[in-house]
């Protein structure tokens, strides 16, 4: 029994001695003939590097600058036979280690990056793990701002494809071949993105041609589907209600000029402000977006309602003005006819008192002193009837315009909605 315990202690001591000596063995390897400027297996075929990414955050998606931010763990794996050693445990080389700086590492870079940085809280987030068979795992944590070209013709009912491209900067396909890790290429935990929903990424490996030669590239593409509810509540519903509000003037009297004018001007200015706010967060592109079509049509309907009021008011005011002018002319003509009749009366009629009575057919004059007579004067009935009919036609035209607008405006706007929403939602629902 005592011999067994002693033997076990000797074995454990040997294992611990081997574990503690692994870094020393690796240090001796690096000091002897290791050159970190030469890739592994330099005289043989291209070294294969497996890559996988863990995306912890996708954020700051900007339509104006056409980019987005991402925070990730980037892990690279390869075999370096020069680092093989006897042992059973791996060696972890933390950032800042002398051995870590002495190892050969791939020169990968992000093709579509604008700017990037390694995290340094509380220390540089970088680690290398070396296994006894020479397998090397290189892990870093970085934050990047990547380019994503967006096509906004269907905004806000659009879907955007954004990607991450990895490539070797200095090694052609003769030296380095990149491949996605067979078990897990891109890992997306439960990411929550305001304004977008994220699909499962699509990965591929391609060969990119350059004047300097052929380079291996890894491509990751994921689909960003914009959440529509924010834009419905923020832009579409308010503009829709403003258009309906502008139709209230059709049910107001044409005489209510202050109410109709203030309503029309208020809706036009409010919709103009709303339309400007919808475009302020978008780039100045040369094509028309879906939200532009909506805002332009809504602005047209609101402006047309204000214009309709101006036209109806013109016809109504013209009819009223001519009514007043005709009444003035009638009275002047009656008074002139009465004066002429007074001068042409016979002197034998003597002194009398004249009483003038306005009637529908003219003016009646009655005298006193037991003498009475009645003189009736008439306006030309044909001319009066024609003017009265034209006046009534103008005022009826104003009311007819309002009655037609009550039907035409809602019907036209409903027809526009029937065409607009299926056209853009069809592409949104089918991922076009």
C-alpha cells in the first residue's frame, strides 16, 4: 500500500513538472531556429487557416454614411509543426507576453472596414493558445465600423444586405488559404437590434483577383430587415390624418373664409414639416424612395384641398359681388325713372304729397288732396333675369365644387393607397 501511494505521488510530480516545463520548451523552440517572418510549412503547400466569428453586437446602422458597427470575437486556427512539443496540456500566451509577440500569425484584414480597434479594457483582448501537436488558436476581440452599401428605393419597406469580408493582406493563395470553421463559422447569440431584424448569415469562401495575384477571401452576408412599425407611427399615420383633416373644409360653408383658409394653410405647413423630418435622416440620393412618393402625394392632396377652397371662394365671391352690383343698379334705375316721371306730370294736378312704395314690379306714387294716381315703372325684365340667372349659376358652381370634392378627394386617395401599399409591401414581404 505504501509503495502504491509513493508511485502515485511520483506520477503526479512528473505530470506537474511536465506542465510547468511546457512554456520553457516552447521558449527553447522559439529561441533556437524559429522565424516568425516565415509561415509554417514554407516549402510545402499553402497553410489552411480556419476562421470563425462570434458577433456580440451589431449597432449604429447609418443610412447617411452607409455603414454599421460590429463587436466580435475573431478566432483563427492553424497548424504550425515548428511549435510541436512533448506534453499533454496547451500553453496559453496572454497579451503582452514575450512568447506571444514571437509567434507567426496570419495577416488577416477586413476588406470593407472603415475603422477598427482592439479592446483594451482592462488589458488588450488578445490571446494565443498552443497545443502540443502544434495547433495554434489565435483569439482577439475587436470593434469595427464596416461599409454597407444600401439601396433605399423601397425605404422604409426595405431589406439591406450587409457583409463582413476577410482576406490575407500579404499572402497569396500559394501560401495561405482561408476557410470557415466546419463546425461553427459565424455565431450569432440572441442579438437585439433596434429598427432591424437579423437573419441567419450566409458564408462563403472565394478567390479574389488582384494585380499582385490571387488572394483567399472569406465572405459573410446577413440580411437586415427594417422594422416598419416605427415609420408607420412616426410618418405614415400623421400624414394620413393630415390629409383627411384637410377635407373637413369641404363641409364648411364657402362663406367661412377664415376657418377654411386657416385649416388649409395649417395642414400644408404641418405636412411640409413632417416631410422634412422624414428626409433628414436619409442620404441625398438621386432616386425616389417609397416614403418620398407617399409624402409628395399627401402634400399634393393637402395643397389641392387648399386650392379647391380658393376656386370655390372665387366663384362664390364673384356671384355675391354681382348680386350687390345688380341691386345697386336696380335702385339707381328706379330712382332715375321716378325723377323723370315727376318732371313729366301735368301741372293741373296741383300740389300734392308724393308717397313712394317699393314693389316687386316697380314703384307706386300716390298723391293727396283728393287726387291720387299711381304710376308704375318697370325695369327691363329680360336683362334682369339674365343677370340673376348668371349670378345664381356662379354661386351654385361654388357649392357644386365642394360637393364633388367630398367624393373625388377621398376616392382618389383611396385609389392611391390601393396601388401604393401592395406595390411596396409585396417586395418587403418577399425580401426583394
